[in-house]
C-alpha cells in the first residue's frame, strides 16, 4: 500500500489514542472528541486514495447517505435518546464489518490462507451477533421490544448449543475455507445468537450490554483490519474493543453485575419484578420550606439523575448552586456512574451548563461527606439513591453501590409524582422520616426554589 496512505493512517491512529486520552477527564473530553473525529476524517480521506478503488460513485453515495443520517441523528436526537443512538451506531458499524467480511469471502473465499480465514471468522461472528444484538438493544431502549427479560426454559443450554455449532462451523471453515456452507451456517447462527443473547436481558442491564456490544463491534473492526491488511482498522478496532471492555467492567462494578455473567450471557436470571418493599407515607414539602433549609445550610449536595436530563434542568440547577454559593453555602454535586441513561450522562449535562468540575464528586468521594451534609437534594434520581441496594439482600439491585443520601441530615427529593426508576423498583428512601418530597417537574421546581431562596 502507498506509503502516503500508511502515513495518514498512522496520523489517524495517533489522533485516536489522544482522543481516547482526552475522554478520560471531563475537562478535556470535548477536545478528545474533536481529535477522534479528526482521526476518523483522516482515516476516511486516506482510504479514498487506496489504489484498488476503481470507481468512486458508490463511495460518494455511501458517504452522502451515511453523512446525512449521522448529521441528522446528532442534531435532532435528544441527549436522553443517546443510548438508542449508540445502539444503532453499533448495529450499523458491526453490519459494515460483517458485509466487508462477506464480500471478502465471496471474492477470495476458497483461496484464503488459514490465518486470514480465522480473522474473517471472528469478523463475521462478532459483526453479525453485534448487529442483531444491538438492534434488539435499540428496540428495548426505544420501547418497541419488551424491556423485561424475554426467556424460555432451557434458553441458556440452547444458547450454549448454538454457540458450539457456530464455533464448530468456524473451525471447519478454518480447516477448509472453500466450504461455503460452513461460512453461511456460522453467519446465520451468529445473527440468531445476537438476538438470543440480548432478549433475556432486562432493560435495567442494558448499559452493560451496550458497552459489551461496543467492545464486540470494535473487535469485529479489528478482525476486518486483519482480513484487509488495514492497520488503522486494526488499531482503532482494538482501541474500541478494549476500551469498550474496560467500560463494561466498570459498569458491571457500578451496577453490581459480575463480569462472568456478562461474558457468558447469563443475564436475565435476576428478576426485575421486585416486591414493593417500602411502607409508610411520603412527606410532601413546599418550595418555601426547602428554600429556607437550603439558604441556611452549611453544605448542600445535589444528586442529579435521569429526571434532571428529561427536565433539562441543568442550567437552572447551576443558577441555584451559584445563588447558594453566593450566600456562603458549600455546594457539591454527587455523581453516580450510572445515573441517567448513559455513562457520563450527568457530567455531560453539568458541563454543558458550565458547572465547574471542581464541585463534581464521584460516588466514592461524596459518600463519606454525606453525614456532614445539611441537605441532600435528589434531582430526578431514583435507583442510584435506593437504600434497598445496600440494606435489603433480597432486592434485585442488592449490592449495587449507591449515593447514600439517606445519611445526610435532611433529604429533599425532586420528582413529578410516584413514578419508579429505570429498574421499576420501589424506593424506601422516599418513605424515610429524613426525606421530604418536592413534587413537580425538576426544572420548574429548581427555578421556583431559586426564586424562593432569593426571597429568604
Ligand atoms: P431513574 O432510577 O431512572 O429515576 C428517574 C426518576 O426521575 C424517576 O423516578 C422519575 O420519577 C423522575 N423524573 C422523570 N422525569 C422527571 C422530571 N421531568 N422532573 C423530575 N423528575 C423526573 O434514574 P437514576 O437514579 O438516574 O438511575 C439511572 C437508572 O438507569 C439506573 O437503574 C441505571 O442502571 C439505568 N441505566 C443507566 C444507564 C447509564 O449508562 N447511565 C443506561 C441505561 C440505564 P417521576 O416519574 O415520579 O417524576
């Protein structure tokens, strides 16, 4: 391959590495995204110079369609739909890898060396299962596929059998690459496996599934790189594959799922039809009560969740925080790793509202501070502050680390009504004597609170 293309690919790979590095901190995340986008542009431009390209018209058509769809999704899809958008991107990225693999097999199948066929097999298996798995994940997140686990008796054994036949076809193909039946059997089974892997998983576990599928689609791209002899695909795919895997591990920890469960697809074994464990009454509080508490507090901790995202309350929250700080109140934000609907969701929203990173505290940092906190304000969060995860070993979310707002001197929960969180579980926090419920849309409640604090 042309030396100039290799140099462009090298530059693209370096940009990807720096892009990922930038994503390790909210401060540098925007720059990281720009670097990664520049890397992707370089990789596309480099590929356009490939000497084996004979005609460009299909490429231009593809670029146009992909570019228009990508731009439309970025501009019009709201932040709250980001997981669905990501699921679709994974699905189509994986489909692209699989289609390249099929084309390669159709063109050179019988004459391929064993190593190349091995890489091709990985590409097809990971690409196909990620394609259908991501589509099911999209369906579950979008609500067109049932969010609760869809299982049948013996599903795990059936899946294991299917996996065994798929791997058997792969081994046979590696032994004799000219056997097209083995190739297409492997492909069809991988497509089915993707569906069967994700349908038994409850929607509450979708973040782990998504990051794992992200990892698979990266590895499929890396395998494509081996098949095509394309270095940038190998590097970018490996980076994607392993960063997705690391994210899966971190998400597992944050949601208390074991990585073994994730790897062997034993999701859905946990029932998400938990009993309503909370008893008693919720205590409603008024804007004025809360405003007085906040205005005279020494320390206030805001704990945002999905409701802050749907209400788009981040700017109002920043204004309230500024107001309190101006009165000498120490204001902190406690951020749970799976608050919202995507990793880093709260950080992104608060960064958008220019809340300084110095007041954002991760769960482990803020928890020891909560007993010293006068008021913990829960803004549209539910599961991530559910004390059942800590106190009730029978709860489906038992062991999931939470932000322990119930240890604060006083808790105010901002939500619209008695709606449950993503897990569909009741939250005993709302019934505790320390907790006051401020009902209403988070944005109007926060705006009202700011007004009331001004009048205190
Ligand atoms: P949550 O448990 O889903 O609870 C959100 C709460 O916000 C609801 O109880 C709802 O109650 C309230 N709410 C909704 N709209 C509101 C509005 N406009 N104003 C005020 N309140 C509003 O959220 P979370 O505590 O952030 O927990 C996240 C959950 O999502 C976890 O279970 C996590 O595992 C899961 N998840 C996370 C990710 C991720 O990567 N971060 C991805 C997918 C799923 P009302 O209806 O009563 O208002």
